[in-house]
C-alpha cells in the first residue's frame, strides 16, 4: 500500500515534495495527466470523468489513501469522488483555506486557475471559517503553462505575474493562497514581487498534516506515471524538483477519452 497523488501535470510534485520532507520513508504513486494539462479550463463534468478514472487507477496500483493535488478537481470533483470511492481522498483546497484564515488578519488573496476561481470554492471555504474576511480571488490562466515549461523566473513570467498580483496589492491583502499546486514552484519569484508584507500559503503543507493519520508501513513499488510526453516531463521535473526521489517514471495513460 502507498500514498497516491494526482494532478493535471507537474504541479502535484509540490505535494510530493512536502511528503518527502515530512515522511521520507513513505511510498508514493504519482499520476500527472500531462496529456490533458491544464485542467483549469475544463468543465465540471469533464473533471469528474477524468479524476474518477485516475482515482480508480491509483487504487488498482495499491494506493491506500489518495491526495487530490489539483485545486481545480478538489473544488469541482472531490465531493463526487468521495461518494464513489471508499478509499480516503484528501483535497488541497480546504486545508489551504483553513490555514490562510489562521494566518490572516482579515484580507486574504487567492490566485488560482480560472475554473477554481469561477467555482468560488476558496471564497466559500474561507467565509465558512470567518465570515468577516475580505477575499480577493484572481484567475491566473497563464501560469501553469510557464511552470510546465520549466520557466520559474523569466522576465516575461514576472510581467505576467505582476499583472495578476496587481489586484492583490490594491486590496491590501496580508495573506496570499497559492491556489494551484503548480504555483509553489514560483514561491521565490512571487516573494520577490510581494515582499515580506504578504504571507504566502502553500496548501500542500496543511494537506500533508492530514495525511499523517493515514500512514502505515508500506512495501509498495514507488512509481511516477505521466500520460503525456515522458521526455518533456522529465526535463521540466529536473528543473523544478531534481530531488523528486522517483526511481521509475513511466509514460502511461489509464484514461479512456
């Protein structure tokens, strides 16, 4: 048995990074749907169809608990997945929202994909925790593409980031949720732009806190699956997370379109 982690692409590796840090002996089975990235522009129905097949695949590979490391599917597909499967599935959205409320003095910014922002899930979860919080939610449709290409700090990326963060500055946010698991790979660049006045929230950290309650000794094979081009994924992975720890990375697509 192992921990299953899935995402639309390489972004879920920020969750893997946190698991490696906290539980270095834990076996991980990862699936990145690089063939269909990004998920942020897909309908709720399509996201449910895709994630349902991915979860079934991870369970078949021996996952005893699964982290839905995609904020978009955590927002739109997770309730359905929890109804369909008995295997525990942890999303990244609610832990991130709760942690932000704990850290904030009342003005929280959220950057995420268009689908996540349009779902209003972060705003709803934050307001559930503290109805007086002022939430500024900004869709950032171009960022995933930069990260999937391994671009974490180019001048062009910084110009795009500044345009997205402008509303966060104007509304005087004191806390910023990186509401897509790709985005923590940009944390250093975002910190350069926002300075010390705004606290960055990486939802992977409180998500892995929850994972601890499900861990047990694992003898499973550790493996990373990607649905798209293996060479491209490997090149990007070595740029953004060279110490990923996977001895085996395989190109395989379990999804039937």
